[in-house]
C-alpha cells in the first residue's frame, strides 16, 4: 500500500480570463499544498510556479492531436514563467492537517504569452509546478494542469432585442 507524503491541488482547475484580467498581479490560481504524513516524511516548505510551454510542444490543442503530455520535469527550457515562484513554509507542529495556500499571481510576461495561446489554440494549458522540500534536503515536484480560456464576449441588452 502506497503512502501519500505530499499532495497538491489547484483552486480553480479551470479559469476564464479576459483581456483586462491579464494584468500583472492578477491571481491566476492558488496551489493548495498538504503534507498528510509528516510523521513519516515531513515537508518543510511548498513552492509553486506557473509555466506556459512554447506553442507546439505537446500541450493539448483545442483540436484533438496525439502528443505526449508535459510535466514539470520535462518542460522545455524556453517555457515562459507566467508567475513568479512563490514559497510558503509548513508550521513546525504540523500534524498533517495543515494546508498551505500559495497564490500564483500573473507577471508582466503572462499577458503576451496567454494571448498568443488564445490566438493559436483558443485556450491555454498552464503547467503549475508544485515543489515540496523536505528536512533531508530532497524535494518532490508535482505537476498540475490549469486550463485558461478567454471570457466570452458580453452582449448588451440592446444586442439581444429583435426589431
């Protein structure tokens, strides 16, 4: 039986962002980090960063195509870091019930990178790399995917009236 020593979730797992929301400082998502078995192997810190790989490198397109999924260990070096790496520490007395929230805020590179994906594919598939650091100096990185799509155009009441 396997034991989970670290766990990460995203809130939300899908996101719609319009042009105005692509400004630096906008929270893209929050990584939720947990260390469910600190008595066995205790994570001392959780860090997260969101990345956009170059278009055409295995990220699923809006149309179906066969390509290997990317993960944080195999992401190309030319990937765009659309958030800064943010880190938080677990409490010393964490009994496994503490969950750390790591907010991922868009940086100045995000707007152009996400807009390029919108133009090329109609959506962006963001890789969120969540890294747990342990007392012994080792680390484990988990990959989470966040689908980002443009907000649908708003229609005014006048547009919907029939003449």
